[in-house]
C-alpha cells in the first residue's frame, strides 16, 4: 500500500482557485442563459389586464357623499351628471391624501387621482388611475388603482358609503 503525502498549502490553494474559476465560469454561462430572456421580458410592454366592461347604468345613481375606505382614509365625492370629483384623506394624514376626478360609465367609476406629497414627511407627489365597480345602489365601490397610466399595479380600492357623513345627494 502506497501512502501519498497530503498536498502542500500552495498546491491546495491553486487547486481551489482553479475549481472556483471553473465553477464561476459555469455559473456565469448559466446566469447569462437565464438573464437574456428575463431582460427581454422586462423590456416587453406590460400585458394589459383583461378588458373591463361596464355593466348597465344604475338608475338614480348619485355618488355624492362620504365613503369609508380602509386603504385611503375617508373619501368625499361630488357627482354632477356623470362627472365625479372628490378628495381622500389618506390613512396617515401626513400628505398621503389627495384629489380625484372621473366619470361614471355604466356601473364603473373611472378616476384619475393625484397626491400632492408632503415635503416635511419626505413624500413625493404621486398620480395614477383607478376603476371602481359601483354596487349596492351606489353604497359600495370596489376596484383597483395604479400609478401613472396603470389602473392595476397599485392594489385594491374598496369604499363603503359612510353612515356618519351626510351631504346633499
């Protein structure tokens, strides 16, 4: 039986370096193969959400009044014809509130929203779009909101008519 002496420290270091280089080269090739399709997918135009179609108009609908909204604080709306404008307080009351303008089409309220931001709270201005499906004779609004031109990428927006806020309807 022959006995081999363990490799010296410099030889072990050189072998480890060769192994690391080989593994790094393989990893780089593998990552490159994955990165190209991902980069192309990232550059591709965002796929639009399924087409949202308004349902029939709600007879006698008037959204004027107050709505409670967990995500955006208290929402005040004023409807004139199909046009709707309003404000929302935000949940922190430190510049996360804003204004909105939109129009009712069938049973959907389409809106553009703006938050002016708050310099002291280090909040930049923001804007976006949203859609809210109107149900329960105008007492429930459920939909989604997004940033800039999207109506989807922000999240859920739900609001229920407030029992504690009366405004001319």
